[in-house]
C-alpha cells in the first residue's frame, strides 16, 4: 500500500514539472452592417467584449451597434494565446 501512494505522489510531481500548453482563445469580430464600425469581439464562444464603452447594446436580446443601432455581423475570426492577441 505504501508503494502505491509513493508512485501516485511521484506521478503527480512529474506532471507538475511538464510545461502547461498555452491557452487558446477562439475569437470572432463583431462589425456593424450600416456604419462598418468594429463594435467588439466574442471570445471563447461566450464572452462578448466591446472595443469601447457602449460599443455594443442589447436590444431584445440581440447585440446592436452602440454608435448607430445597426445590426452586428460576424467578421474576422482567429485564435489567440492571450487577450492582447485578439483582433
């Protein structure tokens, strides 16, 4: 029994020494159809971030442009390893 616990603790130590893989953040740009403004980004399919304060408004549960109230469409897509790499 003591040997099993020792092996388990050694395997945990070995896994701590391995470098962690970089976090990958998929993102989609949200652009306004009428005015062409980049209003914000959707990160990781669930987090909506506007480029500037008030850049995205919700009307009836749908995202709209904070500048003109127009429809937001998906634009460029990509994968970043940090929030600074989005866009």
